C-alpha cells in the first residue's frame, strides 16, 4: 500500500468532516504539523474539536484555525501565547477542556493502547476534578480520566521511510508520538522520506503500523520566544 501522497491536501482527502475530533502533535511551535493545519484551513472544515498541548500562536500553527473559526473546542494544557485563543474562550466562543500536561499525554497514549480510562491523582481538589469519578487507592484520592481516541491524528516528524517508520528530531518528538497512536487515521508530514531499509531499526521512534499517510514539504521552523542578551562591550 502506497502511503506517500503528493501534498497535504491530497493526504487529507476523504478524511475531514464537520464535528470531528483531531489529535495534533507539537509543543508550542516545535514539531507542529503546519502543512496539514494549513490544508485543514483551506478545506474549510468546521466544528472541530482539537486535542493538542496548546493552540500555536496568533497567525501560525493551530492559531490559523482559530482565526477562521473552524475550531469549536480545544482539549489543551496551555492557553498562553495566543491572544485569539484567550479572547474566544473568555467571550464564550470557544469551549475548553483543560488538562494537566501529563494527563493529556497519558490520555492520548491510553487511547492509542486501547485503554478506555485510568486513574490519576493530578487535579484532585481542583476544577479539573469537577464531575469526574473519584476513587481512593491506598489512602489517596484519584480521579478517572478517559483515554482519547481521535478521528484523525496529524503529526510532524523529521524522517520517514515509505512504510511510515518515523524518526523525530530531539524535542520535536514531544506530543507527536502519543498523538499519532490515538487516531483512527494518522497523517504525518515529514522533512525527508528516505529509502526503505535505510533507518536503523533501533532508532525508529514510531513504527509504521501507526502511520497511514505521509506527505513531505518545507517547514518554516519559527522561534516562539527568542530571548537574547545584550552584547557586552569589549
């Protein structure tokens, strides 16, 4: 089966529908599937629920889907760095299911592993726990969190072979691996597609069994926050 597609739009063809749940990899602007996000914007699909650590920044990453009002709900950990995100949430235009960062990663991992739910002590006694089942284990209270199973996963990797075996570059691995595993269909954008057999099997971060479609292209690689120190006079 050929997994390589000529463009992001082609790779998403037939997969998008109104009201769907999308799991997106990335952390800030590191390792985000920007080509696939742009293709979703261009497709105009609305009513989306997106599970992602955050929502990019204004005008880039998932932020472009907020600007076009295509996202109905975010399942996120971090809501800073994006003024439009905050404006829509505070005005009641955007639903937000807030998750501690580790809980969100585990919800994705659990969904990909076929685990419907798990107990965690994180969030007990806070608004995170409101409406959730509580249970005591060994004298400590835990809350039940549900695994996430998405209609579609969109992730960004460094290299892939034609079978979809993936290698991520350093911290760009972030949420991409659990996001990739929890989708019924996983579409990956990569910087380079290498020949089959050229990747060291011991250095593959995600096996191709999780990957259904692959697209390659150029990426901007923006810096989210650039802080520099003034040059000292000699």
